[in-house]
């Protein structure tokens, strides 16, 4: 069940972003009524970013992942929104790298 009170949105989650490259990676959170706020992660080589996410305190359900203007080049392989204790095992769709 996905709802604000006690379902998925009421629990702490983790946005995991895997990829490779070098430079800044930005994760933004916002709602329709608020300005976007960003967390910055410096990445180099193969990386796995773990961004804490809690719907009630995050500013809303809109998440943005971008490389922004800080230079460098970053390639995102996958992203997942999961409970913090989940193992790292992204689901691959047949026919994708």
C-alpha cells in the first residue's frame, strides 16, 4: 500500500543510484508548493550513491537526479527507491544492458 499515513510513504527509504564517471551528482526533492532542495554527491569511477529519502520530511514526492553544471561526465546505470536495509540487486529487464 502506498499512502502517507502508514504505507510506503510513511517509512524511511533510500534512493540508490549506480553508475560511473567523474563529477558532481545532484539529487533534488520538492513539492508543487516548495523550492527544490539539492544534495550534492562527488563521484569518481564506478559509484553507488545512497540518498536517504523520507516522504514526510523530504519536501514531497518529486525527485530529480542530474549532473548539473559542475563539470565532469556521469553515466547512470540504474536507480531504485528501496528500504535502507534491502540488498543491492537491481531488477534487469530482458534485452537491456
